[in-house]
């Protein structure tokens, strides 16, 4: 792989933008106004900041015009409902307050009222001072110019370690971080685009709301991620950290990190192949290779079940050892264990090989009575599959065609294999037993058509 930079020492870190960080530092601090007396019926999850049933006017008077001051009160009009009264921007703001084990007024949930108010004041201050700036954060992203972390960071480290002048080792810093450590997940994407052997399947990022400990900057727009909790989102597959609003602009270029992929089975198909840098899931390659080497003539291939315990052993071997898993005849002499492990892999996929999106289109295609039109319709729907799903299905159909060519020994034709693989490769997006039973004959027919016409369809 050609290095992204001619010289590692020429690497320049992203310029992390500190404006929003400075605003967070300037935000008003919470000031709890304590009730001087004991309040009857004070909820056990509130402290001395609770003042009982008082009016908005009384709350406003208690806050005394002090920025960041807050109290809790019970509503006069709706007893049992509680309100956070907070002083900000020379006015008193009132928020309906909820508790379900944690405190919240919106989506974010906090362990304490103090944290809720602190986060609220930061958000109010930043959105008041920088609303226009925030609306334009995504217009000039750094994302397209800098790549993702791990691979290039290792290259940088290796080159620096070979440098003749050790004292010149780069120690890149941003305002709060060091970085060859903090090149974060950015450098990896750009490094991988230079890898000719990399299978360039498009994959969306798997973003989930995340709480960052310590200051963090968005790896799309380079701006500070403000707040105490849930400041942004993190891709659970590659580790990319961005603002929630920035996540809508990030390209579908997720490159999963093997360190984040905990298992092989039950892992999204595209995620797995990108993490392992393969065209297809290595489970499919390894199992089919083993089956074709010693099982094509086995009677009832794929129809006969192996022992469930042994199939689970194979699954655990792949999850534990990956492509180094040993499924040879020395360990598993019964080929039906290997076919069972392959079928289990397909059944365990969170999104089936024939995706939920394309499922109804395949079913409609199967209902076409004219054979030529039906074949054309099936081909059209195949083109809608994600590349990794298409390639996996193509490879499997080539294999199953070989199985049918040994029908005189294994007694498995395309129709029999369709019965086995229909519900394995296709699942209705509707979780309905009635729909599943109704669609079974069409599932069988689709797989039968794919096998019989593999050379035309793919």
C-alpha cells in the first residue's frame, strides 16, 4: 500500500476549531437556590433546591435575576407535575421535569439535577451565541481532506521510529490532545483508498449516541462537541466521532476496525467483509471450500442435519479464531456439520443475504407466470442488492449449481436446494407467521431460479 504522505514528518494534523470550546468555558455555571425550610412531600429524588408548590412569579423572585440560578417547584395547576425554573438571558425559563431513574427535560437523561442544569446552560449559551456559526459548521468540513486513523497512524509511527533524528519525532498536538494518539479515526479512510487490494464496498456508518469523557472534537467539521453527555455520535464499527447533525453529511465510507468486531456470526455482512478486507464473508469461502473438497457427493447434502452441538462448536471456532478456524475432516468428519454451520451463518445475519428491502420485489418477481419475464424481473431485483450481498449470493449460487451437478450421488436438485435455502437466504420484513407460510413457495422458487440460471443472472 502506497503511503498517503511522502514523508511521515510531513503529516499535518487537522486544525481543531476551538470557538465552541471557548464558549462552553464561558457558559454560566449553575447556582442552586436552596429552600430554607423543609418541604412536605418533597420527592426523594430531589434535594433542597425543591421549593414545593409555588407560582411562576414566586420562582422568578427567588431566582433574583442571577444567571444560572435554578430551583425546582411543583405546579400549582397540576399537582404531581414538577418544573425546573432556570435563570438565563435575563429571563426565567420553565421546563417540565421528568424522572424515570434519571432526570430529563428532553432526550438526554442525567444522574443529577446539577448535571442536567450544567448541560442545559452550556447548550443554551452556545446556541444563543453561535446559532449562525452552528448552522454553517458542515459547509467546510475537514473530512474530505484527512483520512481515518489506524492504518496511517501505524505507518507514521513506523516511519518515525526509523528516523535518524529521534529528537525530531513529530508530537502533534491540538488544544486539548496529543496526536499521533489523537489522529483518531480520521486517517484510516484516506489510507485505505490507496490500497488497491481493498474491496471497495460502500457501507454506511453505524452511528450511536455517545457520551465522550473529556473534550472531543468532531471528525467531520473539526468543531468542539459541547455538553456534558451525549455530545455526539460514534460509529460502533469504525469509531468515527461526529456531531449528530454532521453524521447526516458523512459519506457511506465506513471501514470497520477488526478490534471493534467482536464476532463473525450475527455480524452485518458488509461490516464483516470490510473488516476482513475480503470479497465475501470468510465463513462462506472456508465452508464452501471444505464442502466442495469432500462433500459434493454426500447424500442429502444440505438437507441432512449435523449434530447441533458440533455446529455450535464450528460457530464458536469462527467467532474465536476467524479465518484460522479448523473445520477439516480431522476435526469434523461429518460434512453435514459444515453445511449446518454455513446455513446457520446465513440464518444469523441481522440483514439476510436477500435483504429486507429487496424481499418483496423478489416475491413479486416469483409470481410472474411468464418464465422469460420472470427471469428478467429477478435479474433487475438482483441489481438492487448491496455489492457484498450480491457477491455472496453469486458465489453461493455457483456452489449450489455444482451441488446439483452431482445429483445422481447426493440426490439434491435445484428444487430441493430451494426448499432448504429459501427461508435461509430470505426473510420477510414482516414478523408474521402467516406471511412466512404464504411466501415459502415463492422463496423456494426464487432460489431454484437463481441456481438453475446462475450463469445468466450473475
